[in-house]
C-alpha cells in the first residue's frame, strides 16, 4: 500500500478528516473529532496505527510479524501495522475500517 492509497482509504470513510495535531509529518485521521488512524505518510516503511478490540489485537499480533502494539499509544487498544509483507492491502483496509467503526460508534454514544 502506498501513502496515497492509505490516505484515500482513510478519507473515503463517511465523515473522515485528516488533521495534523502532532506536526505536518504525522497524519491523524478522525471521525467526529476522535482519532481512528495515525500515520507518518512520508516515512519508510509505511506504518499505520489503528484501534482494535483487545482480544483481536492479541490474535493479530500473534499471527503477523508486521503487527505490533500501538507505538506511543495504549498498547491494549491500538496496533501499529507495517504495510507490506503479510500485512496485505486488504488486511490494512479491514483494520482501518474496523478502527473507524469502533471510534465512530463510540463517538455516537
């Protein structure tokens, strides 16, 4: 997945916006003011952090070398995914969409 593809995947979700609260090098994707994805799009390798149910996060970290606990985030609820290898474009899309769903649902409550 390229940085442009990742940005498009995030911004195609309803109500999603890109913000830069940590500086111009870090894209923070939000829905209803809540973060659902975080990525330094210019860094290589490309990594994205997403929110995840804790049980699923444990399973994913045990299955994929490219998935680790969230970098500088709550390790129980966030994953950092290195794009490429076994972390296919489809898997990254699913994880971004799942994170969006978790955050959008919580923001509605």
